[in-house]
């Protein structure tokens, strides 16, 4: 099966964030990417999704007094 790649703008649009946020995540090594040339970067959507799940923080609802 051939991997489908996304560019930075496509990834940002799909995740609902800015390209600047994608740059920040790349610099912090939060998401995997393939650097083809100095200016060309591509992402495999499934790998990015898996990486973001690992970074997720689960918040529990506070208990209410009865």
C-alpha cells in the first residue's frame, strides 16, 4: 500500500490549526515528518494522528458534591 502524503498547508487545514503551529510541533518533535529538500516537507496523516494521540491530555470532570 502506497503512503499518501500531505503538505504543511493540507495538514494544518485538516487539523484546524495554523502552519505556524505545525512548524512549532515540528521543532518540538511532536509530529513525524519527511524533509525532502530544505524547503519541502511532507507528512503521512496516519503517523501524525498516532503521534498526536500519544500527546493527548485527558481531563476528568470534577466530582460534584452531593
